């Protein structure tokens, strides 16, 4: 049995970003483990047949040397004990320590999925150089780096982060069958609106993601001040957890500072995402940086037009005028104008929503991503003189 370990910083990443991928890898005959800091998703991973191994990662954007060294040493010991054939890392801290531990433990195949570089052009130069160096360090130990965003391939070449021949485009995807508006009825939408306290008939502007300033939420709050002046009944729906681990965490009380608490609904983390997208007239992600945002793909699959900022990742998921509108980063008047345009032109918004569904079916299907990952596993195993697994009998019966 070929043993594969996927490493992330927190268990929620394994659940929300990777669970379907892990299931697909299992069905291909691999024995799959997930390694991260433990949390509420551990039982969900276990129910899916994923062997979970806890590691004391500290979830922070900066380095925490003592805790990180402890996590690195435990990773090394786990890899020596479990004798994984493939280690596959995700997110910056797991990439750095996971790839180094894997090489030290003589794991044959090491793969990294690049979920977007942490460094970007809007951070101080010294911090940018620091995070470029960390990215270089982690990627040098990988056999292949699978980039979700095509722009990151050019960034890696320009910054000399990783040899071009080691990087491949992966893309990103979602379950387009689950995110399908046609599966949901009008009665359900009315019930969901009532549950959330959204008055019938009022337009809804939605945001989905971690509640941090880095996602552009303060700019959205400012845009909301402008929009309510022209459309007094408008409501803003914020879906996502308050990220208390981050210094720039946003809370519902922050909306009160902008005078929009009365038109804002904060739901926290939810598991009924297709239903919530179906309530939105416009989806907004005014983020400062993204890799290839799942929320925009999900909105498009649900036929909801998106307004996003002109940053790496967002402009990969949105085609200007097709499935949404792209505005300059930090430009509150442009953000408000784009949202108002879609709210005031429902026929145009509906057209973009329909185009979004078509784009999602062609470009955002997660099955495409899964096949690329499994093909890379097969290629690398062959290059190392190792046998790829045969599909298990159980997996074949489930297809």
C-alpha cells in the first residue's frame, strides 16, 4: 500500500480545502493520512476514512521559533515512524517545515501545492524579501510544486523562487454538482431568508471568507455606507469565522463602527453554503491577496455575479464583464459603483450569473484538479522506480 500524507497548518484546511481530494486519492488505491494541528474537523476526517495525525503547529503568519522547531521535530519523527511514500504539503508554514522534514526522513516523493505566495507587492519591502526567502527554502525540497494560480508561475520565475521546470499549473476547483442553483427551490430560499432575518424582496450583497481586514472587509463596510444611501433596503451577508488568531480580525462590532450594523448579518462558519449563495444578488471579495479563491468559484457555480479586486487570484477567477466585475484594490468608490451597477441592472447581473455557471463547469470542476494530482503521483513514483497503487476493490465498487 502506498502511504500518502497531506500536511496543512490546521485541520479545517484539510476539511474545507482538501477533503474531497483526499477521498479521490483514497479511491485511487492510496492509504491517506492528514497531518495538522487538531481541531473541530478531526472527527469529520476520521469519518471519511482519513487517518489523522496531530502536530502542534501554531497558526500564525509570523514564525514562532520554539513552537515551530517542536512541530518540525515531531513531523520528522512521524515520517520516520509511518514511512510515507508521498508527502504533500499545503500552505506556507506546512510547506516550509513539511518538505524539510520529509527530506530529512528520506521520504521518496515530496509534493507541494502552492496556494498562493504569502508575499505580495503591497507589503513592506523587508517583509516581502523575508517571505520570498521562506518560499525559496520550502520549495527547494519538493519534487514538484503544483501552482493553483497561473500568475504564480511567472512570479516564481521572476523572483527566482523555484526552477521553472519544477513548477506545474494545477488550478483549483469545487464540487460543481453541489454548487448548483437548480437543485434548490424557492420555498427553501424563503425559509433561509427568514431564518437569517433577511426581509423578503430586499437585495443581498454577500461575502464569504475569513473575517480579517486582509480580505478587504473594511473597504466593503465603507462601500456599504454609500450603497445604503441609494438602496436603503439593502442587506449585507457576511459568512465566515472571526479569525481571532490574526491581528487584523474583523468582528460584527466593527460593522457598528461604520454605522452599518443594522443592515449586516454575520452567520459565522456555515455548512449550508449553496443555500446561502442562492440568497445573494451580488457576491463581493475585495481581497488584498488570493491564490485562486474558492468562494468566487462557488458564487459563479451558483450563478451569482462577483465583484472582486484586481489582484492575483481574483482576476484569475473573474473575467471582466463575463462572470463579474473587477475593481482597483482599495478603491472604495469603484467598489461601491460596481456593486450598485449590478444591483440596479438585474438583467445584466443575471447574464453574468449564467455566464458564471458556464465558466464554472468548464474551468472550476474539482475533478480536473484531482486527476492532475494523481497523474503527478504516478509520474513521480515511476521516476523513483516505485509502483503506483492499483485501485482498491472498494473504490471500484463505489464508482
